[in-house]
């Protein structure tokens, strides 16, 4: 019997799965059991005794507490979702802008790329702690206020926009962007590298052909660059959503962490918070994936 040869698409798919295999194995051996334990805790009441802790099944009581009794959780969840509406597009815009700048030919561009990617290396561990400590010290010396690791200097901008007749929602978004601009620039390194790799894979002949037809840089951006980069934009969008929603600095993550640190019998409630948050993120990712598939003709 003649063996059927695999198509190029199938080979590429299997190659991709091979690269993802370490993640599958890591999830299976290190994350699956804790996730199932956490899911069980979210439906249980945790109590401590001499032998450790025990769980008593209470159904959806923890989830009812999250939505009906704990007003902070619902408020923080809505606030986080509202904040992500503008944080994610701004992050993608900045990362694409920096990638397009670094894709140009100029002397020392390798060094400049390293400088732009440096925050990704320093974004964890003792370096980040020293950075936050320095912000707090400078804030105390200058009289600024610290919120989420950034100094608030947007009072003048807010006053100007309010006096100019802008709505409260627009003012809040503008001041939120200005307050968080440095922290967002600090976090665009990974997306920037992915965009840069995508830009370098665009054939120069496409731009040469468009220039012959009289197209300018603006037309090239909308007719060539963005359409070709659409799969890369989708990947970066998914990454940015997950990265921002799981950031330890956002209010939901802080609330869950603080609840876990209070006492052991709060683990069930904290688990219900975490799984609710996980479900919200999953729904958002599913909707975005379905929309992208529809717009791209089912290629995602």
C-alpha cells in the first residue's frame, strides 16, 4: 500500500506542535494538578486542623459571595476591564511604532534594539524592586502620589482638558494613558521583537512595486504592512491581553493575592475569584479569536 505523503501545511503544523511540546509536558506535570485543586477549593470551605487543611463542599457559595457580597471584587473587575480597553491598543501601537523605527537602516541599530529590549530583562526580580523603590523615594521628595508604580503628574492635563470641554470619559482615558505611558513603554519589548521579525519577513519587492505605481508611505502602511502583519498583530494581541490581565500590579491580581495571604480559610473564596477572573479572560480571548477567524476567512 502506497504511503500518503503529508502536505506542507500538515508538516508545518506538526513542527509547530513539536516546538510547543515542552509547554504541554510542563502543564501536564506541574500545572494541571494545582489547577484542579484550585477548582475544587473554589467550591469548598477550607478549614485548618492538626493534620493540615480540609475541604467541605459548599457549591457556588464562594461565587455568590464574590458577586453579591464582596462589592470590591465586582468594582475591581469592571475597572480592570475598562482599563484594558485603552491599555491594550496603546501597547500594540507603541510596540509596532518602535518596531517600524528599529526596522530602518541606521548605524548602531543593533545596540538601539538591545536598549529597547532591555526592560524585558529587567522587568522582574531585584531590578524591578529597586526601580519601584526609587519611584517611591522620588515621589516622596517631589510630593507626587504613587499609583500602580507610576507617579501621577497629570493634574495639569486633566484641568486643561476639563476646561476645554472634553467629557469625563475622554479625560480619564487621556490622563490614564499619560500616567501609564512609561510603564507601557517598559512592557512592549516582546511585542516589539515579534513585530520586528514580521516586518523583516515582508518582501521588499512589494514596496518596490507599490512605489512604481506611485504609492506613498501611508498607502504602503495600510495596503501592505498592516495586511501582511495581520497574523502577527493577532498573536501580539493575544499575548498583550494575557500579559496585562495577569500582571501582578492590577487590582484584581492584588486582591486575590492579598486574600490568599490573609488566612487559610479564605483560600476557597480566593480560588473562586481567580476562576471567575480566568473565565472572563477566556471569554474575551474566545471572542477575539472568533472575530479574527471571521475577518481572516478562518485562517486563525
